[in-house]
């Protein structure tokens, strides 16, 4: 398929040798997650091994779109067994943006498969077809930014400053190709080196794959970094169609600087938006620029005058800004500096966000501290300054003091302290699904929670989130009308969720309906293919409502197919893409079944059923609900309604699960895929392995 | 001053507290008596922050002033339920007058941005008043 | 041919008394550290008719997404390759704004060393198409003298080597874009300008100041940019 480079690189760290896979062998899985799951399935014979077992395999897969002008396709997908989920270390996923994905393709590869374990610290240098295993003794212990600077200089033989810009690789001869680009380096910091359960993989200043702790798996394999530099071309089937589609998308679905339109009260939105909307930067009154991954049309991140907070966004600074604000009366550079530390140490910021809140509760309750039930020495007076973040991050990353427990991750630490069950039941510890911090609430915005518990992690997919919750709730809070009426939103979503055509009914009945099963199935299949396999970015797709779009309609599903077909020369419909997504989702589901997944495990943390609203009950005055307006259909009428203060009914949720399994063609007793379902998807081989392991009925 | 403005000004009038009241108004309350603030964020979801003093409440509301959001440059709102706040001020800080003023004023506003602005104006006034009183004596 | 007066106009940039007045005083200041050639060097060179359009970039506006490079490579070569782009974006992700990024585009020099260095006439001034300096791929013999010549005055060279199809490539302002259905050239559209999502590239028909960077690296930020919270000064 055009867009593919044709080869996938296998790195055997145990024997320090490389092999190649022809991408065409796995072409039906197209790219990213699909390729990763298919290769993982074949490469890891025993799926029940632990994340840190040398036989665990981490795949890093691009897509046919990466490195092309298809908008917002600058990410790379990572798969493997993750040390983060609780209680089982599920096969999981994560991804990161920047330049790495594009550069890997320019080096000639569609992906990398990391296998085995090196006997000493190692980094990999890839320059086109030259792949070298290098000694990383001198890099081990350096932080993620220092490591990259060392490697940039090593590979380019040049200063890293843009003032000394040059064409590199001239010594390789002119026919090899030259580049002005720095090598793209993915690396780990101390949190990964020391095998905490929160180690991220970091690239450039602020790209990270954090929420699966694959950085720690790298650490367990003695893999410090992978550097790629390439000068090859990505073949595009229909270049003029790609250029035309890109212009069409920018003209019709994105903000125009010359004619800015109201942004619906939010810097976010899906495909269309203003540059720099989401990065840290001018909240601390600094001069900044917007910054984007390769091919981005939105460029939502920032770089700052001081360099603090460069490229960081979202939770990279939100894990600390509240504490900074409380300390200083407003956001300061301390938040950005804390964000920098998370990048340098390569530590998952979702862990830090929930971790700091939880530790603070325990500290204020007199449970955690010096000489307390949970012994911990942390500089609480410094909370809000970067120095507190540094102390905590350092301790966790190096497993010192309280960090030794915290390095196991929050659920395992709380379990050791004998607090897990009670704190999950009260909601004091907000880990809603598989030990992951509650991101969006399963009680109100069910598609987020359901998707997470049916999967293996916090889904972190905002497809519905913007339009069903955020834009609506914000408008309501501020006394404005939501962008469109509930009925119109429902119609748009119904039109665009091909082929299930689900409606966003979040009423008390709607959340347990067959329609909601269709909506969640659409979401699982859509993200597995269009986003996680093609690497369409979560900050741009799916695009249901768009302030700039024709009649406020978003680019989905037309955009996704148009760019894909232009690059690959295929002529697939959106529905056909959804079917590939369903196949990949079933493959993942089979891997989890082999790891021991059963429907009985698919239950939320206790507070989800027992505590209304967002808990916990800190004090009587903390027990109120934040407005959560969502579309509902009641008595035949669509409207937006505040659904806060709702808890899930466990019995009804389990009835809903049965509906979902039926829809997916899974056994309703066990939640495992049926042979027939797998065979119809061309996954007969997978069914055989399930049968062999007694995981099929 | 216009009649309308005079009336408006009156809505924000707060009588001088006693020294004892002022101390309580400025105090930091214990864990079990805290009020919660909710940091709402478009991408990160909602997180809760226990707040133990009027100063912390003011900081919290000030930090993510909802007005900023309209520019499309930030997507966070710091939210405190106005009714929960007034009952906390009354029951925990013992300041019924401030609580009543907040209740009265927020009733007139139909959106949270305006409510938060009104609340801050009253709280800041009370903090200033109480601080002056304590430093005088 | 360009006369002496036009030449001075060219190195000063644009037209009009205000700019001309700025020219010499400011030039002597910049000669020492300037990229490109000195005033003295330029005086000895062969004059060619000035290009009728120039690409300008804004280093403080660029968002580093490389979309311009992808568009350039795609429109001209029909494939995606940063090494085949005529415009290049350099980044140091760890540095502070604005020193973290710089774009380098072909300057369509008024006194083009690349043209002078080409032994076959492959690199020439296209008088039919607005005097754009461009490569005739058929005539290019791959001696790379154009690249070396450009490298002497520009950091780095704006002419580059297409290592896959073996010819020199340089910016033609999109006169010859077989893979893009738009009319390019000085009077037409340029793929990088059209695709840039933040409007950090534009063309001008005014000859930019030839010495140093200032003529080509300009401020393309306006009121609407400032409204988004970015610096416009």
C-alpha cells in the first residue's frame, strides 16, 4: 500500500541483532495499533507473562499517513504488556506526537518491534538502513532532555543550536541524501530506568507516551533511547488529491486568522481551532509561539521565552497548576518548571496529578507524614513551588523513602497501606477503571467510563467529550446557549456514527440502552482504526461539531477517508475502516482473554456505584456536584440536562454489559469473543489460540 | 452617583466585624471543615481541591477567572458551588452577613461567570476589612 | 538588464525614499555579521533581472509543523520527504522562543551565485516566468556547483540535491509543480504559502534587502495574532 515504507524493523536486544518484517505480511491491519496488535500476537507466545519479563514486546508503529501532509497525523502508537493497570498488567497502548513518527518513515520503516533484554544499558542509532546498538552507560542516569542533546550531537556531529544550522549527513555521500533535521530521539528518564510503574517515553521537549508506563518496560530491557534520522521518501498515491484535500480541510474546517470566528468559549474543539490553544505559556505572561507536531494544521502547543513548559500541554501542567495558584495567588512559572521535571524524569503526569491529591488528603488527615502511619517525608510547605514536585518526582523515580511505595503506582501503594478498598469505595482515591485516575466520570459521561472498563486503561479519547459535555456545560455555566440545540447535536452524531448511527442519549435510561451499546461500540471501533491505527490525533478527530464547518458540521467522516485514500490509493469507505477497527478491537479483546479477562472483572471502583456525584466526602461542604450538562431524550424530547449527582446502578450496568457483548458477538457469560465472530473477521488463527488455552466456549 | 449605582453599592456593603469575628473570618479551618473547589478542564476532566480559608477560596476563583476562557486561550474553569460556599461561610466561618450578601447577590445573576465575580468582590472586601481590623489592634 | 540605480534599490529593499534613506547607514552596520555577501562583494558581481516575487517568512510566527516542507516536496516531487523541500525549518525544541526555530527559504538573490556557478545553464533566470531562478532538471548534470556556491553565502545552502532522482532542486516559487493543480509562479500561488496553517510565509513583489536576514525574515503578525495571545511586535 502506498504510504507504507514496506519494512518493519525488529530489534532483538538480547542478541543485539536486527531483522525485518515485510509490512505487506500484515497489510490488512494497515498501521499503528492494528499492526502492533497483530505483530504482538504472533511475537509473544505466552500472553500471561508480566510486563517486565524479557519476552514482553513493545511495538512502535506508524501509519501510511505519518510523515505526509494528511493533517494531524504526527503520532506513533506503542503497544505491549503494561505494568500500569491493576490488578492485571493488561496488554495496552499509548502514543506520542512530535517528529519521531515521520522521521522513522523517512528512515525507511513503518515501525519498530522491541524484543528481548540487553545485558547492559543500550541505545539504538538508526540512520536510514544503518542500525547500530550503542553502549548507553554514559547516558544512563541522564534525564530525557540531556540524553537527547547528547544524541543529537553524537549523530549530527554538530551543535544543537538553530544558529549553527547545516545540512547533516554530508559524509555519507550525496546519493544517500542529506537532511537539515535533528535526529528524532525517544528516550526514558529515571522513572523508566528504575522500573517504576509510571515511566514514560519522552521525545523532544514535551511529547510523551505516559499512560501505559512503557518507559519502564524500556528500562527493564536496558533500553535507554532510540534515535532515528532518515532521508527517504514516503510514496503518495495521489499527491494532488492530498494537497487539494488539505486545502479543502483548512479552508472549510479550520480557523481563519483573517476572519476569526467565535470559538464557542473554549480553546479546544476538534478539527478546527486556534493555534496554541492548549499549551502552557501565556498563562504565566510569557512570550510564546504556537507549536505543532509534523503535519499539524492546528499547532495547539507552545514554546515559551524562558523555555519552561516547552511543548507541554494538558496534564503536563494541570497536575500542578492548582497547587501553584494556591501558593502564589495565580499561575506562575513554577507550574511550567514542574512540567519540565515530569518530562526530564519521564514520569506519567496522570499518576502525579491523582497522586499529589491523594497524598495531600492523607497528609491533612494525619495519616501520612513523618512519624505517621504511612511514613513520608515531603516538603508540604513547598507545595506549589517546583521544589515540591522535584522532591516527589525524584523520590518516586529513584524509589527513595515514600517513593518506594509510590513507584508501584497508586493502586498497589494503597493496597500495601491497607487503604485501597476503603478509599476506592469512598472515592477518596479516584481510580475508576483498572487503577487509572478518573478522567471523565463513568457516572455521568458513560461512554468514557464504559470504553475504559471494556478496554484496559483510561481511554483518553475526547471524540464525544467536547460536544456532549464540555461545550454544553460551559455554555450553561455562563448563561449562554450551547452551540447547537440538543436535537441537532443528536442528529449530527447519528448521521456521522456510521454504521451504527447512535444517538447521544445520556438520560438515566439512555445510559443503559442498546443505543448506548452502539455508541460505545462505534467509539471503540472508530478509535482503534481511524485514530490509533492511522494516528489521526485526538485533538482533531473525531469532528462532529465544528464552529467553522459548513452548518457547524465537522469533518468526520469525510476527512478521515479522503486523506487516507489520497495517500494510499485505496478507495475505502468510512464503514470499511470501521470494520477494520472492529477487527482490531476483537484482536485486543482476545489478547485480554488470553491474559485472563472475564466479564466479572469489568467493574468500576466502588464509589462509582455507591457515591453520587464526584465525591469524596472531604467534609459536608465538599459534597456538592459540579454541573454536568449532557444531551438527553426524555418523553420524546431532546434537551440538555444536568446529570450530575448520579451513581451507576450495578445491576443495570451489568445488564448493559450483556447487551454490549451481544452486539459485539461475544459470549455473554464470559465476555470473550466467540469463534464465529473471530472467524468472520478473518481472525480464525486467533480463535484457535483461544481454544487451545480454553478461552473460547 | 446614580440611584441605581447607589443601590448596587449598597448590595456590597458589609458592616465592620468584631476583632473576634475577623480572626475567625481569616482563619484556616481543619480538614473536615473544608469547602471543595472543582477545577474543570476540557481535556483533563474535573479535579477536586479542598480549600480551607477565604483567602484560598479567593485565590481559587481568581486563578482561573472564567472571563479568560472566552478568548479561547485557556480551557479551564475553577468552580465553587455558590450555595455550598455561602453555607460554608455561615456555618464554618460564622459570617452570616457575608453569607447572606452572597446569597442575595448571586440570586440576581443568571450565570456562573457573573456570580463568581460578585462572590470575589464580596470576599475580597471582607478579607481586607478583617485584615485592617486586626492590624489596627 | 538592471541598471546601477535598480541595483542599489535592490540591496536596500523595496522601493521608495524611506527605504532608500535607510539603506547605506544600516548596511554598513550589518555587513560584519550579515549572512550572505558584503556590499563590496556584491558590487563586483554580474547583474541579472530581479525576480518578480520573493518568499518572506516570520520566524516568530512559525509553529514548526513542517507542513510547508511537506507541501513543497509533495507539489514538486509527488512524494513526501523533508530532504526534498526547498524551504527548511530548523528547530531546537529545548530552546526558548524565538531562538528555538528558524525557517530558511530561497532568496531568489538579485545576484544569484547559483546561476553564475552552473556550467550548463540548467540553473537560469526564467525570463518567461517572472525571472525566477530555477533548475531545468533535464539539463542538470549533477555537479552540485550551485549548491556549493549557495553554501558559500547562505547558512545552509538553499539549493539542495535530490538524491533520489538526481538533480539539483531549488525554489521556483511553484512554477513547475506537476503534482499540484494550482497555477504557481510569481503571479500565482505557492504551496508552502497556501498550506502554512499560521500564515508564517508570504510572497512579495518588492525586492527585499539583499544583505543580511532582515529583508527576508519579516513580521507577518497582526492584530488578530495578538488577540490569540501571541506577541505581534
